[in-house]
């Protein structure tokens, strides 16, 4: 599906070398990660090149080397080295169908936040062969706003996605994420009958492995601490189980790899799933990965509870109906997401 209408660059266009740049971190920038700060300063330079100059030690914070994940403090002094860039082509624009889909996906907004029910199949940002994603489409629709992703979802995952409308909001929400102040819940269908009950899977994950040039996450003692809480919601005989998963950490592909590690891979997962199970689910109409971010809760503003959830998309609910019919159980009359014990009254757009 084309995501962009992008003009082609002129062939053999000469590259340009930027000068050495020096900056001082202001109040609106304090708390940002170094890689995000440098990316904004360099504009259209590929993110891979940003990581390269940081890891080579060419970017300095207060005269010292620093890692991409370094959180910047007020009045930090930043040196960015010369970087070769191509002349900027005329800006592209999101395709009309992408802009329309993202515009319709906004389910809540106030002065500080947007919440989207992200459709499956749309990346949250451009890259990896996709010129535009959710954030670029939103910025095109709202050019006067400074919109930033609060967190990410895999391209094939649907559901709750938070967008900050101000730098201060972004810093505050990132602080909550670091302090485990968020509760994010997902619904997923896994292979087989889950006999483990309510299960905490505390298995470290390595997220820096590449197979055939693609990132592949794997369970490994040398990985980063990763914790997921799985709870069965509905059984479909020995074929499959609908699960609710609460994330306590936010590693790349965490639910998918933890489910695989437990011996119950996610339905429709092309990377970590079971080929035979996926084929069986396709025969029942599944055309995507069954993973949906159905609920997010956190204290916001301070002293109050913000909670919002989204229902299963029709194509996933239809699969559950098909499984119920095949298992000779009474047809479901609409799926209701499990209650969130921390859920406050649904927020209303102000």
C-alpha cells in the first residue's frame, strides 16, 4: 500500500557537508534523549547515520562522549560534528488515503494529548521503506502543532497510541514510562490451550540481533530485563486462547517473543509464529497479526487517573466468532474487552 506521494530526487545531486554545530539545551528540550535531539537538529539525515556519529563519539555532551539514550539536562552543551547530507528535495506529502485513515483514528484529544486507535498495517513513523507513518500524517494534518509520539506500536499492531501535543507533555509522559507509571494492556490470540493460568513471564530479551538484515528479538540471559503478565480470557478448545497481556516493560516485540517462549506463539505472527497455526487461522479469515493494544491507564494530570480503551477491530472479533462456531460453542454476541481494574471514567474530549 503506497504511503506517500514523494518527488524523485535529481540524479547525481551533490551532497552537502554541514558545519560543526554547538547548542545549549533549553527548558523545552531538557529530558529528551540525545538521539532524538540530534535527529531534530539534523533534520532529514537518516536515523542510522545519527546513531553512527553518536556511537563513534563525534557528538559530545559537555565535552564528553554520550550514548544515544542519554537524557539531556537544562544547559547541557551539545556539539554536533559535520555530517554529509543530500540537498533537500521538495517535501512530499502523505497519500490521501493515509491522511484520511489517521484523521478518523483520533478517538480522544485535549489540550495536551491525542489518542488514536491505530489501524493495523500502518507504521507509527516513516523509515524502513515507508516514507510516511502516523506521526508524519498527523503533522501534515495539524501543521501548527508540535506533535510527538509518546510510545510506539509495531506496524501490524492496532490500538491505543498516544501523541503529545507539547514538549512538556512529552517529558512528563516519558518520565511516567520510565517510572512504571503506565499500565498498557493488549489482547492477543495465541496457539493452543493455555494451561499456565495467570503467568508472569520474566525473561530478558536481546533486541540487537539481526537475521538477514532484519531485527530479530530473542530470549537471552544477557538481554534487557523484560516482564509481561499473561492472563487467559477465552478458550477455543485446544486450538487457541484469547489472552490479555499487561506490559511491565516495553521491549521491542516483547509480547510476541514472550508468547513464543511460553510455547504459545501469537496468531498471524510472520516472524515468531507457527506456520501451520497461521495457515489454519488464515483459513478462518485472519489476514494480520492478532495483537491489539486495547487499554492504557496512567496518572494524568497529577492526582487524577486517565484511562481509555479501544474495542477489538471487526476483523479480529470475526475470527473469534469463527473459532467459537468451529469449537461448537454458543456464538458470541459481541466481544467486550476485560474490565481494567485501574480504569477511571472514560475521558471526554475537552
